[in-house]
C-alpha cells in the first residue's frame, strides 16, 4: 500500500509482479486517514498508519494505469514542455522587436526566425537574439518530430483513429484521451467518464439550500484543455456538417432581399411578387380610408383627423 506520488505506479508494478495486492491511496485522503497527524511525518510513520487503517476499512485505490498509457501520457507531456519552451523564447524575441520598433510580417511559428532575420536585414542581430533564434529553429525540429511520433501512434491505435473522425480532434487530443481512460471497462457509462475528467458541475448544498457550482475540474487538466481547444476548432474545421447546414438555414431569412440572388432566395415568381405588392398596397389604402391616421402638430400633440 502506497499513496500517490511520482514513484507510486512503478512500486505498484513491482509489487504486482511478485503477487501482492496493491492499493494506491489518493493523496487527497491521506490527511483524513491520520497521515501527518500532530505535524509528525516520516516514511516509516506514514507506512505504519496506512497499514493500520487498511486493517480496519477497505481503502479506496486510484486506477493503476498500464505501462502503455503512462508512456503516452509522458510523451504528450514532454511535447507540451517543448511547446511551452518555444512560446517563452518567442515572447522574449517579440519583446526585443517591440523595443526596437520593428514588426515582422505575419506567418507560421516555424518561419518566425526567418521573418525576424528578414525584418532586421539592415542591421546585425545581437548575439543574444541570434542565440534565441537558433534555439527556436532547434525546438521547431524537435516539436515536428514529436508531432510525427504522435501522429504515427494515433494512426495505429484503432480507438484514437476513430476519435480523429470527430471534427477538431487531432492526434494529440486523441492519444491523450485514450491514455487517460486506459481501460474503458472501469467506467459505468459516459457520465462516469465526464465525472472522471472533471467536466461535470459540482455541488455546494446544505439543508434545504441546493446550489450547483462550476465544473469540478477533477482529473488531468491537460486533457480538459485539449478538449476545450478541440471544441473551439470544430466549427472551423467542419465541412458542411448537419449542424452547419442547420445554422445556414436559420440565417437564410435574414439574407433574403439582399444581394444578386435575393430573388432566387425568396423562391417566388416575379409576377407573384408584383401581385403580393399590389395586394399589400390595397390593404394599406383600405385601412387609411376606414380610419385615417392622426396628424401631429409641431409641438407633438395629436390633432383630429380631417
């Protein structure tokens, strides 16, 4: 029995290999179990306390992910670290450019170094800026290699390949999702998956007061970030999906009567349109004859009709 930490799953694998029953206790529960009580905390005391509690109650255990799932999580995390380092370097070079009053043309992040050198072609770049640009070029190559590695894994995994058929979901999101769920049989349904990923609202109720809070944000935050980005990217990558067609149909009446194809959008024959126009005018004249509209004076007061 061990609490969750960096070495917990490796220790669990070693214990399972020799036939032991393993429980990895969530770190959020160790305080309630008495670990670290009276501000006395050592590895020996912690192990003794967990052993004593396990003899009295059935301690809960977190899911011990497979070796493949852990490897894929680490792979995605390493890639995010490279992307984060590149972003920090980009920000430092952007700050130097603003201080110098220079603005490179817009483009992809992979061409940033070339665009900076082009905008500064009339001067010699300082060594500290050139060093940043060389590091950016190296990071771009490493990130591209990491992307190719993730794409290969996503194509070979049948579940990840199916997930990528959803608009906005790419190799990184699909691999992260498969690695986070690991064994789908441990979930009772889709709502259990939502709860595990922290995508369900929390609750703060007491007595007769019932109050729903924002999402719990439990589980891996990197996967939630990927899912949110996939949701934002889905409308941009959709190609005439059913939802897009429905949205265009709702916007069509507002566009009727404008543009070169207005008559075709209206769907009416010109003769019928003239007949409708005359009928509307006749109804308007009839209403004016029956009840003439009141006139207003310059002061705004109503006057009697003639």
